[in-house]
C-alpha cells in the first residue's frame, strides 16, 4: 500500500476565482486574506484550499457562477489612460472606460499611459498568464514616431540586441518607414515587452519617441478598430490560437459581441462582475 499522500481534488480557490472572472489570482488571494470569500458557508482566510464544482463559493455576498469558457476582446486603447483598475494618482483608467456590458476582464500585458493601440482583454486568468509569458514568443508590432532621424547603423544596435542601464533587451525587428518633417516613422517588433522597452532603447540610441501605437499582438491585429472601441474575438479563433478543445454543447450559446464604442466611463476603481 502506497504512503504517497493523495492530491486533493479540484483546483486552488484563487485559480477557480480567476477562471470565473472574479479577479486575477493575486487579487483573489488578497480578497481571501481580507475575509471576503466563503466556501460552503464558512469564511476562509487562506488560499491554501482546493475546491470543486460541488463547492458553493460566495464572494462579497454573491455566489460565484461556474466559469465561462475563455473569452478575449480587442480594445483600441487611446493615449491618456492607465492600464490598471486603480491608480494612486487618480488618473483615468482603461477599466473605468470600457463598455458597461462587458464582464469583468483583465488586460493581457500593458501599454503605458502615453501609448495607444491594441490591448488584448480576457475574462480568464490562465489565458492572461499564458500570453504574457516570454516563452509564448508572440511578436508585438508597433508603429513608432521619433523626434529626429536615425541612421541604419544606430538601428542595427537594436536589431542586434542592446543593454541599457544594465537591462538586456533582445534583438528587435526594426524598419525605417519614412521621414516626416522633424519626425521619422519606424515599425518595431519585439517579443519580450519589458517595461517601456521601446522608449528606453530609442533614448539609448539618441532619439525620443513621441508616439507609440501597438498594431498587433501575435496573430491579433488592431485593423480598423477606432480608438475606444472593443470587439470580441470569435470563440473558434480563441480556441484555435490557444489550443483549447471545443466544449461540449450545453444548450447555452455564447454570442460574439460586435464592435462598439465605450460609453460613459465608470467611476475609477469600480470592479464589474457578472
């Protein structure tokens, strides 16, 4: 008879809450520690608990539904918004500006306040983590406007990989597009997406970025999506790109949402749940 302890059934409670679109794993762990989560009528304060579909989970007095299938949206982030749910300086956030009818979503990666363009959103914490990993290897392509002009020799520093203030940046794909008066336009593709990577490396070769637009993230394209608009990615495309098996038919049909403009901004910091 084996002495190996049996692995508890189910998944960790924080993972379950993330899959249900309540919060990221880290946020869910904080909610648990704050005593906001109960399982089968008992408040829990430690995330070291596995739960199954048979357990009744309640967060802030509301029962948690079974998790939806992973869903993703394209969002055209305008400049001037912070990619976080709350901002210490009370600046406007992406999540306060999304349409009211969206479920609770998380961003896949970030764009800084002055950057714009494609931001992927998802209801699934597992999808978020997977697509943010450098090992996923998805190329992120940007249109970059710089003040001044730059030689091919300088751009070769970026193409070969560059170290700035002790941080190593992987080789980039850089194309010089055109000079436009005092500015020049480049197309830059990267795989890592370190914090302010393009801005910092451009400064290292002697130019300043004055506009940064993400136009694609892996296979997903910004296309003609207008600033502030959201479009849900078709479920089949999400499954194909993420290698997710098609769920069994349950009679419930998920409708892909059309492109729509964000409505009146929500108050900063407000969390929307389904």
